[in-house]
């Protein structure tokens, strides 16, 4: 009995697209969590470190913006343009 080899995987997205996706996803989750803590008084009293949460929120927002720019500048811009055209 010959064993069948697993099917080859064709990656749909390259490294640049994956980095862009995970940068957005991770920043979104952190910004959502810290934003909710800052916005909802019931969560703010549970954490009780408002200044720390506010600083984390602001620094993650800044890091997110810088990371996106770096990915666009240093990444595969041709693939990003192709993805943008496909989305449009």
C-alpha cells in the first residue's frame, strides 16, 4: 500500500500581507480592551490604574501607526497594490 503524500499548500498571502494583517489584528484587540476600560466606569474601577491603561492605549496607537508605515515602506508594495486593486 503506497502512502499518499499530503497535498501541497499554496500560500494565498505573502509575508507582507500576513504582517499587515496581524499588526492590525493585535493592535485592534489591545486598543479595544484599553478603550473599553477607559470608557466604561465599571471596568475602570476593576482595573483602577487609569493612567497606566491610558498610556498603554496611546503607545499602542503610536506603535500601530509606525508599524503600518514600516510594513508599507519595507514590504512587498507590488503585492499590496495588487491586493488594493482586488479590494477595489
